[in-house]
């Protein structure tokens, strides 16, 4: 009993032997399971924004391989879809619009343009992939940003309209040739949909590599795969449009995409007025929306690659303004949304029904004055 008092407690010798044996046996198991539970994160600049991918579970080696593949996919799409990358399909089309024979493009560019036109149709043109001539004129986010004259805007508006885009296929023996032409004076700009598409494709690459838990963040355009570390729903913050670097709400979800569009993201100021980067295609100028931000949340799985659509819709709903956006959401119950808007001098939040149990709004939400 003495020994127990003085030295803590003492185990019989044979128990020690068994315990030590178990420890030796357990060591590789612990090591292996630590390897299986690895975390890997990589951050890089791509598609004109910061892209961060975080993976949980699996071996370190498997995760690094998956990160390599996901980033390779994102860089590939940047090259394919950028309006500025020479040799990209989009660059080629923009260089020579209204070409009677159209331009031959990859099946992938064709497929994405078809989806973009479908979203343009479903949103009554609030999302318009032919907005490129106007975004170039305003130059928001570039060193050529300026307020154009009314005449310049009207001249470009004459050519506007996603309905002027033509997509067609030609059979060339066993090969299908995909062709695209745009209207005179038009330029494609996939800035409102390309990050969502890249997020969908990068998530597909990760899933193909067996990744079960991941967060992809393409400049605030999010996709989560599975659950956080396979254990609980992810808790995703939504940027407060009035307080930089602060979230005004959190959403608990899994296998989802979350995309936000807001006037606060990119803008320049002239004569005390802010001019932001989301253009109202019917006006040819930054949207005078009463929304502070539009966040779309949809299921995202291998069978439902919804980040592409969510990206287009976040931009479109922002342009629509609160009343039209709300009517759109009523007609499309599969689309979850959180709308921050301004009414009667007050900032308010609208949350679609399906999301209500999953969203927590923080105290002091939308109370900042960093607005518009
Ligand atoms: P997002 O950040 O997804 O809302 O996309 C905004 C970007 O999409 C802008 O920087 C423009 O390049 C482009 N864009 C602006 N207005 C529109 C619009 N109404 N429809 C489609 N693309 C747009
Ligand atoms: Mg968008």
C-alpha cells in the first residue's frame, strides 16, 4: 500500500508486459490511422481570384495527389474560358464576332455556353454571357476603369442580347464539330459563371480520387464535399456586404455549393459615386439593385453539379433586385437563397424556406456602413 501512496499506482508486472506489448502492436496502427486522417490545404491565385482547397481524410500522399489534380483542372479551365487568354475558345470568338461560319470550339466550351444561354433564358436576361463589351467599357477592377458617356453605353446596348448567340453542330465524318457565333459588336464574358463551373469540375476530380471531405473556395464561390472531416455539417460563413472580412450569417450544410454576388466585391469610385462590377444588361450600367448581396445555396453532388448554375443565379438575382428575385425563387424551390436587401431605410434578410433551419444570422448583421 505504501508504494501505491508514494508513487501513484503500481500495476502488477505481468500487466505491464501486456500493456507494453499492446503499445508496440498499436504503434503502427496509430501511425496508419494518423496517415488516414491527414489534412491538406493549398492556396493559389487562379481565375483572377484566390483559390483555396482543403481536404480531410486519406493519406497525405493521396491528398497531395488530389490537390495537384484539382489545381491542374482549375488552371486548364482558366486557359479554356478566360476572355483574355490568347488561344482560349472565348478569346477566339471575341476576336471575330459575327463570323458567318462561326468558330470551332471544344465540346466543353460548347456545353458551358449552352448552359449559360439556358440560365440567361431562365433569368429573363438578368444573367447575360454577352455582357463582355459593356464590362470592358466600364473596366471595373482594371486600371482602365471609368464612367463612360451615355452615347457609348447606348451604342453597345444596340448590339446586346444573349439571343444573338448561335450554337450548332456539324458532322464531319465520325467527328462532331461544335460551332459558336456571337452577334456583331458582342463579346462573351463568362466571369459570372466560370468560377462555379471550375468549382464543379474540380470537385468532380476530387471525388474521382476518392476524396470524401473537402472545401473548395474559388474566391468565395464554395463547394463542400461530404461532411466536415466526415463528422458534422460544414459551417460556412456568408460575407457581410457592409463589414469587410466579417460574416453576417452561417449555414450548416454538406455536399453543397454556396455562391455570393455583391456590389461590394469589385468597384471604383468617381465623383463620390461607387460603380460596381455587376452590370444590368438592360441598362448597360452597374445594377441599381436594392440587394446588398445574393447568396445561392444548392445541393452539389456528382449527379447535381450545381455550382455552375448557382454562380449564374447569384449574379442574376442581384441584378433582378429583391422583388423579382423573390418571385424567381418561388418558381424555383430547388434553389436556396439568402438575400440581404435594403427596404424603407432598413437592411433586411430574406431566407428561402428550405434553408431556414440551417442558417444562423449573427447579432449586428448588416449593421455596418461600408455600403454603397
Ligand atoms: P459574379 O461575381 O459571379 O457576380 O460575376 C460578376 C462578373 O460577371 C463581372 O465581373 C463581369 O465580368 C460579369 N458580369 C457582370 N454583370 C453580368 C451580368 N449581368 N451577366 C453576366 N455576367 C456579368
Ligand atoms: Mg456569379
